[in-house]
C-alpha cells in the first residue's frame, strides 16, 4: 500500500474528508454514491501513486461499489497541509482503455 493511501485512510477514519466540486460532478455523472466511495476505500487497490504531485500527494485507486462494479477514485491531500483527504474525482473506468482488472492503462 502506498504511503499516500495510508494517509488518506487515516484521515477518512478521523472524519477529515472533503469532496471537490469536480468530484461531486463526476460522482453524479456516473451514478456513484458518496457512501459507496467512502465505505469502499478500506479495500482500495493502488492503480497509480503520485506522491510528488504539484498540488499535493495523490493516489488513483480501484474500489468497488455495493454492486461490485469498479470505480476509480483519485484521492489527494492539499500541498503543504496534512489534512483533509480530498476526493478529487471518481469515475467508472472504461473497459476499452483499461486492462481486464482495471489496474493498468491499455495500450
């Protein structure tokens, strides 16, 4: 597990979580519930880790909703801050653009 995801999990457990405006828009666009995203983060699998991202550390993870459908969620922590965990975006991964397990980008 990445250090960024470990920090995100701790922050969420402490109730230090925010959803960006863009995150809300993307959740709605793909009919993903905030409850599914927050509840499923404990089982998240790292897809890509960006510990040195310019806006602060971020991690793209694979999660699943209550119907076991895949969701990609980008979590971040604002640069220079220790809190909160921010849901930057979430979406249903396109099977045409991802491997069968949704962990690698297609060629």
